[in-house]
């Protein structure tokens, strides 16, 4: 037993030296996650602002100008120019000059004055479905605001209350900032890729160099090699988690409202699981190139597409929703969002922690089992 | 005292290919046992089985008192192994490499530190512990590798072609170390394809195509497999091939081999054929000198005999 610990210690110390001497590993482990958080955090914003709006105003009245002002006042739409005729809309879309075209027909002001229904047209470039959806929602809200003003003006300044009003309070992320939604998911995604890649190279490298044969001629056991390889990367992963979450808190003001112990336990389990997945890939492929490809495919795609990071799991077709149950990032993201944004703890998150623990155990068991001591 | 290594009917097949075919021998304690053979003859496969790295398909071996088939962990604890593709970690310092291999054998603390100093001293690398392994020349790296294999004071050390690709002077020095280790009681099992290294072993096993057709001291091997007197013949006016045929046709000549610029002629000890007869059979100025049989003569004779026995050139065990 004591000798076993000495052997694991020797393996871990050696691996730590490799990490310290290899600038690529350090870059991969520390610089890459930070870089990705900053790039994604700033670049991948799901907030739609400044939608370029071209205006085709046939009415040219104070009322029509008031409507355009209402659209552009909050900078949700940005006026990019006036169109001379309706046919120019297609060209504006094609050239990418505008994503929305507002057409105010002649007689708009007159119809309003007569108390009739005045119709304006909003053309949207729907090639980006998500952006269109948001633009539509904004336009609807703006139209209601303008309608209310017109009605009020018509009634000579008398206050009217709408007969029905539904008020929505958005909790946890009241400003609807996408950074708050993205950073937890991003944390899981970045850690998944980097951790799987790190360990997948670690064992394959020993096979390629032939040092695995040397290692096998010593009394070191299979589980000892797996654990010895895992420990230093686990420490490195811990530093990564702290780094990424600190960056999230600093740069994007991501709060931490819940129990940080739960977060720490979840991080540990998730790291072991992902590092274990890398070890399994390494043990099976024995080749750094193949291991790299297998890692990116098996870590990146599910963690991006099936984890709820970008696409809500509830909206997925049944097959994909079922598949998402075996993606550990899914559970880690739930814990991250829970602890950081919602302030939840053990009581709510234990099933996710359980799944993370299960995955970690499976990965370590599978890599140990698949680890052939004998040489081919 | 029981022998350090007992090998009994050891075989290893890979699919239809038989890499090691029913090999049996014993190695005594403190002996330097050489394993000579061409590339692909089965030397490395044998060593891997003896180190518990590869399971035999038939037969068994006892190494340092532990059975390879049933106690591979025990075997690994008692042996040192220096593989052919030797694998120190180049970005680690010399001492870090050795500390790792010591740790892998469960050594640690003060005793490891003391032992490390002693081993570096022994292989002539005292004070070089802080050097990066990749910065050392090949010969020194090899001695570091040897230090790694003997750090935990194993009873048996396996060296798989330890001197491949190193210049002769460095090889000599390395063999001096091997000799010292054996004198200290460690059993050395070393594979090589250098004939001059085979001469330095206590006993030599000759491997051809997975079989072990010859095993003896270097002198014994020469007596059995390359008997007779050996003459070195240089000069003459005939083209080499013609000269070879002319000499081979003389009564009492056993064998003629090309050797550098000349020919080596092995003659039956009881034949009356002398240096003058050899010279007279060729025209022009011919230089004839008596020479000693070498391991090379032995090797070629054994390979020839095996080829005839099997009846095909497969006996050469092309890699």
C-alpha cells in the first residue's frame, strides 16, 4: 500500500515536471480557456441591438417621422438610410445594408387623423431566424407603445388603462444579458475540450516514445498509472476553473449567488470525468494524432450542441434530448447556472452531482480496464 | 544456489508467425549472458517475455526465483530492464529521470537520494544529475539509462541492444561497466548484434529465426562451429569471385568468406594444406597470414547450418 502511494507519487511528480517544461501544455491549459472565455464572451452575444433599419417613407409627415424616431430612439434599430421606392428593399437586403425595412405608406398621417387603422409594413431579412425573432418582438413592442400614444392623444390626454395587462418579471438575469447565460455554459465547454485533450496526449505520448514499455517493466500497476497521470492534470484543471470563473466574474459581472462548495465538488467530478475520458481515448488509440482528433470530436461537439450551452435541451427532438443525458457538460452547466445565477445548492442539484460522479467513475474504470499492460 | 534464469520450452507466436520457438537455457548468478542474432531473430521477444512484458504462448521461465507466467509482478520487482528504444524522458534532468524510475520501484526519501548518488558515481556521471537528459551525448544518455535499470539493485538486469548506434570507444566503456556489475554479483542478460561484443560475454546464445541452435562460451562456440585453422588471404591478380572459387576447390578447405579487401579461408585442422599452397593456387603476389576464428565465423556457420536444416532461406530471419 505504502509502496503503491510512493509509485503514484513518483508518476504524478514526473507528469508535473512534463507539464512545467512543456509550454504547449501550459498554454493549452491556462491561456486557451481564458482566451476562449474572452473571445466568446464578447463575440458570441445573443443580444440583438442596432438592427440596421432602412426607411421607405412615402408619407413624409411629422407623424411618420415620429414613428421612425420611436423605432430608433432606443438604438434597438439603427436608421441606415432612406429608400426612394419599395423595390429598393430587396437590394438593401441583398447587399447587407439593412436587415429591416420600414415602409410608411402615403396617407399614414391622414388615416391616423381620421381615426382609421393606419398600417405600416416591416420587412425583415429572416435568413438569421433568431435575430428575426428578436427584431419582430421589439417591433411589436414599439408598435404598441406608439399605438398607446396615438390613442392617448386622440382622447385629449385622458389617461386610459388597457383592459388586460400581463407583466413579466424575469428573475436571475433581469437585464437579459447573454453573458450571464453564456459564461456558465462556456466554462463547461472550455474545460471539457481542454481537459480531454490534455490527458489524451499524456498517455499516447508515452506509447509513441516507447517509454510505456519501460514503465511496464517496473512494478507500477495499471490503476497507479491512471491515477498518477490524472492527479497533476486535476490540479491544473482546478486552476483552470478558478481562472475561468474569476474572469467571468470580473469581465462579465457573473455573480455567485449559491453554495460554492457545491460548485467545487461539481467541478472536481466534472474534471475527473473529462480527464478520464481523455485517458480512455489515449489508452485505446495509443497515438497522439488520432487521440487529438477523437478528443475534439467527442468533447467539443456534444459539449457545444447537446449540453444546453447554446441550444435549450427542452426544444430538442426526442433522440437528441435522450442523447444529452450522457453528456456530462449538461449536468455541469445545470450546476454552474444553478449556483452562479439562481443561488441553488445541494437540495436542488444533487441529481446532477450524482450523474457527474457516475460519469467520472465510469471513465476511470473503463480506462483502467482497457489499459493493456502487455505489449502487442 | 539456483540459477538466476531458467528458461524451459519458451515459445511465442504472433498469429501464424513464430517469433520464439521452443527455447530452453539457464543463466547462472553473476554471469554475463549474451544473446546474439540478426534483427528479427527473436531476441527482443525473448527478453520481453523474461521481463514479464509479454506472455509466452507455450513454455515458461523462472527469473530471479519468480515465475514469469504466474508472478509477473514479482519478476518486475526483481529485474532491471533497459529497452531497445530506450526511453529516458528527454526534457527531464538526469536526476529527475532516475528519481522517477526509483519511485516507480517504490523507493523514496533519503535512501533513494543516497542510492542515486552512488549509481551516478558508478556509471561515471557523478555531478551530472542536474543536466537536462536531452543535452547529453548518446553515450552518456546510455549510461543514464543503465543507471536507471540498476538503481533498485535488481538481481538480474536485461539490456536489449544497449549499444546500438554508439561509437566503438563508448561501447568499450559501456562493456567495462557491465563487467563490473557482473563482478558485483548481478546477472546480466544482454542482446547484441555486434560480434565483438559477443566475445566479451561469459556465454553466448545464438538465435536464428526464433530458435537457439548454439549456446556456449565464445571459445566453445568457435571450437564447435568454426573448427580448423583460419587464414587471411590478400592480393593476387584474379577477380575476387574467381579467387574464392579457386580456393574453395582446394582439398581440406571448409569455407571461404569475403572479408574487407581479402578472403578468409577456414581449413580442416587435419589437412596438410599450408600458407604456401594457398598462395600458389592464386597467381601474382599473395599475402597469407594465420588468423583466429571469430564470432563472425561462428555466426555464419550456424546460420548456414540452420538454413540447410530448414531447407529455406527463411532461416536468416529477415526482419
